[in-house]
C-alpha cells in the first residue's frame, strides 16, 4: 500500500509541477481590436440545430468587425427546419447551402465544413458550431490574436453550460481533463509536438488550409478539432486558450446526456486499442482512485501519503472550478467524477467491440481515424 501511495504522490507532484501547468485557468483573450481587418468567412455546419441556430447566426451577424464578414451555413441534411430558420433571417451576408450527400470515408461534420470551405475565398476562415453564441467583439479579437502572433490557427474552448446538476458535477472536469490531456502551454509552444483545438471556435488562415491539403486531409476524423490542429502544427504554429467571448448554449440536463457526449470520442482518442484502454485505465486508477482509497482504508504512512496526493489533486482542480463559479470543495469529489469518465471510456470501448460504434446526429461511425 505504501508503494502505491508513493507512486500516486509522485505522479501528482510531476503533473502539478512539470506537466505544462495544465491546471491553470488561462490563457484567455481579452477584447482586442486588430490593426487591420482582413475579410473573414464564417462556416457553420448544422444538422438538426433548430433550437440554437437562430441565436448562433444572429450573434455572428451582430459582430462589431471593421472588415468584410461573410457567413456560410451548411445545412447537413437537417429534418427539423434548420435551413429554413437560417434563410428567414434574410441577411445578404448570410448564405445557406444545402449539403450534398456524404461520400464514403467522410465524417458528416467535416464533409459539411469542406463544402463551406469550397465557397470561401477570404484570408481567414472561422469554423464554429451551430450551438455557439458569440460576443460582438469575438471575431475581431480572434483576428487580432492571429495578426499579433502570426500563428496559423487560433482556437478557443468556449464557455460551456454549467446550470443543471449533471453539468455542475461533470462539465468542469471535462475541461480539466482536456487540459490534462493537452496542456495549453505545450499546445502553444512551437517547439513541442502537442497539438489540440476546440471545435467551437477555430480561426484558421486560408493559406494554412491549402498547405495541409484542405479539410480532405482529415476527412475521416471524429475528433476533428484535434486532427486539424495536428495537421496545421506540423508546418506552422497554433494557439489555444479559453474564451470569455463565446459560449455554448447546448444543455446537458442529465448525466446520460454527458455520458453520450463522452462516449462519442473517448475510445476514438485511444485509437480503438484495447491495450491503450487497459494502460490508460490503470494509469487513471493510480492517479485518481488510489489516493482516496488509501486515505480511507490504509493505515499509518500509506494513509498520510495518500491524503497528500488527494490534496494535490483537489488543489489542481480549484482554478477550473473557479472558472465555472463553483466552490473549491468540489475538488474533493474529483476521484468520483474521474471514475465516471473512466467508466464512460470503458463503455465506449464495449460498444465499439460489440459493433455498435458511435452514433451522432442520426449517423453511425465505426472505423474512423482520430
């Protein structure tokens, strides 16, 4: 028991001190006006988004941006009137495209994005989801960051809903674990290979898209934002942070809703590998489950070492909790929350090996790349 306690403590010391400051609450962009305002095309892929699409498009049409701003909505076979809602806005800056049938080997969202990109001719392309609402200064701030730093891609993790009990319990840990997997400081370091993006907001230079071979270069990716970031960073620079100017309005009212969101990509992240699943599960168990178990069940030294590891774990969660306006005591519950994500990952693997694959937006995916 003492050996496991020491291993868990050493793991947390390394994570907190040497793992890219993943636990910090930044970086985040403040409102900035770019020195120049090059034309931007915004592409919104949408499939059955009637509940959110009007608010999303209205926020984009209300952008305070000095340059030309064009918005392309690609209606990806919606059956709920998403395209009609968009057309009813009747704004000359908004173009609604009826998506064509998806070719073999393409993920649905990426095929919709590719159709939008084919209609874009501006220096910058902004990819955003249909459930995101943007502050009027958002596009200008994204362009200012790209122009100031010279990066090929600027991405932000938008503010997520944290209203329901399920969201308060599980959504902050989703952000925390994403930062653990992809420390933002490492993503933004051009000398490191770590690459990631958040699909809700991706501003990319058109020349970077051309360099990587367009969206077709990642056509089968289910984790499309990370795949795009990897492709761009191979020959360029990227930036990833948290957004204070965009938020998701998609609710996750029940635990089952978050379970389905996690299982959509959890096993894909492990490249559908049983070996990686076992190794990941054991590593997560050592880091997140061993400290509280030893604290509650062990004796003498193992208990105190486990308690110290648990305290480091909880403290590392506090900056993320503050971002969501939650009290620090939620940090104590992180082992239980992590166990939920571990179970969802295992559940995704079971579904995959039973041949059920991933279901999303009435589509089934079984053998796509990451």
